[in-house]
């Protein structure tokens, strides 16, 4: 599915006022935080070992073919996220 088809497949998205969305996010994050404090064993731990790798996959968009961009940093997740 290219970028245009993907965008059109989501045209029925729910649109809400930003204040409503912020309130929903706040409520959900408080619920998740409380659940974590009460039952931390329910949350998994992901061990990530260097080198750190970011893979971004892009859909076909007009004349630009679908493609993949791969970046890697030997020691730092922050360094990886700040790479251009």
C-alpha cells in the first residue's frame, strides 16, 4: 500500500478537540502508571544491547519508491536518535 492509499484507508479516523485528547492521554497514563506501581511484574523488560540500530521503512510516495533507512550507533541510543 503506498502513502496515498494508506492515508485514504484512515479517513474515518476520530477527530477530537486537543483538550479532549489531552484529557484522555492523561487519564490513560495515570492508569498505566498506577498499574505499574501496583503490579510491576506485569510489565516486561526489554534488554537492548549495543550496537543500537534504527530501521525506518517508508511507503511509496508519488515518484519516490518505497525504501528503507538503516542507522546504527555503537554505544548510545540517544546518539542514534540524534543522527541525521
